[in-house]
C-alpha cells in the first residue's frame, strides 16, 4: 500500500509547522537547555518524531519504524565508521608519542594560537572536507587542536565554525553533483553560482573565527595573516568553481591557503604572541592563559615519523574519495538492501516535486568504498610505521570502540531522527513554511538550506531534500533557479556547525563527552548569524545591482 505524504495535515500551515518542529525542538532543548546527555536527547527527539509522524501526519507506524531503522544504519555507515577510525588513529599517535612531536612541529611554524587555528581548523580542515567530508575535517582538526592544548570548548566549537566555507563543495563536489543530478540543474551553472556566493564568506570566516576565539582587538593584531588565509582560499575557490568544476574546488583552495599562510609566516609574525588556549570570555572551559612555552625541537627523522601517519591518512582519504576508485571498490562489494515495507511505498507530492514521485528506501552496504574504511586502512598502515604489533593494534581498537560507544549510539539515533523526518514529510513542511514568504524568499530560502543541514547533518542531504522545491519556488517568483539552488547549498553550510552529528563528532574527537549541549550553545549564535548574512547576500544578488550581475540565469 502506497502512502502519500501530507505537508499540511491540519489545513493550517501554522499548526502543521509547529508540529513538524516538535522533534527538533525537543532534541535541541534537551541538549542545550536541560543538559541531557546527547544519546538520551537524540532518543527523545526520535520518540517525538515517531509520535508526530504517526499521530499527526498519519504515517503508518511500521513505515515510520523502518524509516528510523534505515537512518540508524546510515548513522553507523558512513558517519560512525569515520568517527571510530579517526579516533583510533589519534589514539595510536598519542600513545606512541608522535602526536606530541606533531604538535611541536606545528608550534614551530608559529607559537601564536590564533595562527595555529587558521592553519589547522580553517585551511587543513578544508582539505579534509574536500577530500572526504562527512565529519572527517571536524574529527581531525578538533583532535589536533585538543592535542595542541586548546581547551575542549575551543577545539570543538572553533573546528565547527571553521568547517563552513568548504562544505558546499564537500567530498569531491558531492553535494553540488547530487543537487544537479537529482533535480535537473545544469552542473556547471549551479557550481559557478555557488562559486559567486561562497568566496565572500571564505574571506569572512577566518576573521570571524579569530574574533570568536580571541576577540576583535586580538583579531586585528593578525589581520594580514587572516587576509592572506582567506584570499588564498577564496580566489581559487571562485576560479575553480567557475572555470573547472566542483570536484577539486576545496582541495585546490585548501592547498593554496596552507602554502600561502606558511610562506607568509616566514616573513611576518605578530608583535604580540597569543598563548591563551581558551575562548575569550570562557577562561573556565579547561584552557589556560600564560606565557608561551618554549617549543621543543626535534630531529628531522622524528618529525618525518610523526607526520607520516597523517600523510598516509591524507593520501588514503584522497584516493578513497576518487570516483573511479569508489566505483572499483563498489564493484567488488556493495550489496544493496531495499527496505521491505518502505521502498517505493511513500509518495512525495507537489509542490515539492513537479508530479507525484515514489521515494526509494535502499541501504547500500558500501563498506569497502566508505571513507571510514580508507581511514582505517591508513590507521593500520600508520600503526605498523609506528611499530605497533598486531596484538597492540587490536587492543587499541577495542579500547577506542569502548571510548566512543555513546557517541556512536548518538549518531545512530540522530540519523534515525533525520531520516524519519524526511520520509514522514515533516521537514518538507518546515521548508514549505519558508517557501511562502514571497519577495523575502531569497532570504528565507537560504535559511531553508540551513534548516536542511541542521536537521540532516549533510549539505548533500539538504540539497536532495529541498533542491527541487527551491527550483519550483524560484520559477514561480521569477527568480533564477540557479541562484536559489546555490543558495540552498551556500546557506546550508552554516547549519553544519549545529547539526547534531557534527557536534557529537567534535565532542568525541576532543573527548569532552556529555558536553554536547555546551558546544551547541556556543556555536548556535555563530551559525544563525552567518546563515542570515548568506541570506542577505543572496537577497542582494536577487534584486540589487551590481550584485545581480553575478547571477547565473
């Protein structure tokens, strides 16, 4: 029996929207206000989503349960699989002592914590976003920052803020390619449009990052380095997206940014070295304020050994991200499992789609091609380089699993919640509420992308969810579909810092367990403020000259 989604079950959009928001409100309130542990908060949110889907939206209970189950499997693979294996590599490096050497080598480039933040959280993180996405950059950079002595809140929150500007192009362009493929956008046109929105924010975010960390005055003390970091990322981001394509935008931009900043720091250093590792105004978050500690120097051989596991990680992640390699691995093993009782039994309805469309529900066990498998392979090779024996490797892996067990549970429940809202149509109700804003639609349509990523944890998923609606609404309002398709992706990147799975990844990487609510409260303002700025910028592109000249029609 096919079930048709209903987006306004009560014939009153205000009531329907309020009901659709209940699961998200329950989860965020449990985390941010009542300080409930993340896995319990996620469970409460999932329970609320089940009740709303079945009782308010009329979704058959077996379908609702199977949708949640599909989301749970997706939470384990690929997201949980990435978290488990990157923390495994980090644990190996810490126990071996090579992580300390790596930290010293980074401090050798600059002892200033602000500059370390630019290099690691923004530039290095952008590389991993471009190569792997799906939580990898936050896991890597937060882990490195906590090892450098940054406070848990600083390492978590600032890694999340930094991981914004690259997200729209994600893992080798996956979010944009998916948007074009699923909803019929011209790939190069929508890629170019995103490339005419995000470079402004690629320049802004490094300034915002340092302001959030150290305050306005401290930010101005290193403005030349911030400008170099942002410009050397923004310019390649624009050029590659407009003249080459989406696949290598982040990777090329990140490499340019890292090289430019390192070279610049050879000829320029701030007059005053910033040594605090706490967020300004949050000195009780575990950081410290004091004089700079002398950097320990290491031999070239020690440095090579310390960096080798991370170099191996970079190579493996890049290879695993190549479409040709993924296709090859999937040809070896990638069984698909259509979810009986759910697959093609839910009908998406206009105006979300031009005509009634069946919603597929297939779980692909692409274990070999999953990014987490590439990370595991790199960790195993790195473990051998670090001279671990097989018994030690297995013992460390089991300890890592026990360490992140609650985080994995949280990710499973979060993805179950997000998938259920998609299949029940409640997230579409929220999107339609934004779509009814008329002349203000460029602003609120951008926030629709923000909502999509905040709920699903993925710019790709948000594009799948709302990309078609953006196109339909833009055509009805006489706007460029490319503008609003791009706005969905560009606005969505600012939701990445508050989506539950990213917050759990950050808390796990810093081992600041049960503090997900603290992280959420800290980043929420930054997320909504930056999303609103993207919305204002898109509105200018829609209506105001000369911004409108940038629009790809």
